[in-house]
């Protein structure tokens, strides 16, 4: 029950930050970090696949409603939620996956965590911006948006993970 409350608070915090701060914070035309991805990235390793997909769907729907991007966030978020178990298996040993826990710096180490987070964020941003543009005509412009948003989102996820890890370590 405690884990459910912690993740509910995490979702509410990142959703409110995304909706009320980062969607209205315009640092150039290219950068809008998708910090709500921290919720999907930091979900427990032992979460069942259908729950993971449902949480990805719920997160995508919430972001689509408030960001005015009908269906784009749903597709991108469900896509990375679908790929997440494979990425977890790529970076964790079988014993570590079986024991569960949260994929963070403490569990994965900095290099593995950044690689895992980078792949999740990059795949999401690529899906999101390719669906948004629906064309290869402005591919350079789209690629720039993918790279800038991947970098800014990865930085945000890193710091959210530090706060979440600090809070969890104080509770133990």
C-alpha cells in the first residue's frame, strides 16, 4: 500500500509540473522536457506487463488532454511502456529482475541508469516528434527537436530520480 501511495504522489507531482510549469516554460522553440516520463522510468521492475501498459496509457491520456496533442502522447508513452521490460532485461541481470525494486542509480549504477533512461527518453521523443511531424520533409528540424528534448528530459529524469531515491532512503 505504501508503494502505491508513493507512486501516486510521484505521478501527481510530475503531472502537475509537466502541465503547469514545463508546458508553459518556453526555452526556445525546441525544448519542452517530458518529465512525466520519470513516472514510467521509475516504476518497479516487478510490475506486471499489463499494469505497466495501463499506467502508460493513463499517463499518455492525461498528458494528451492537457497538452492538446490528441493521441500522440498515448502512442509514444504506451510504446515505451511496451519496450520497458526488454530494456530492463537488457540492463539488469536475471537475479536483479527477479528480486524487483526500482531502476535507479543505487540499483543500476550511474552508467546503466543513464543508458536505460536515455533509451527510454530517446525512443519516446523519437516516436512523439515523428508522429507530430508526420513527414520526413523537415527531418533535420525534427531531429533537432528529438535531440534537444531527449537531453533536457534526461536531465530532468536524473534529478527527479535523485529526489525520489533520497526520499525513499530516508523512509527506510
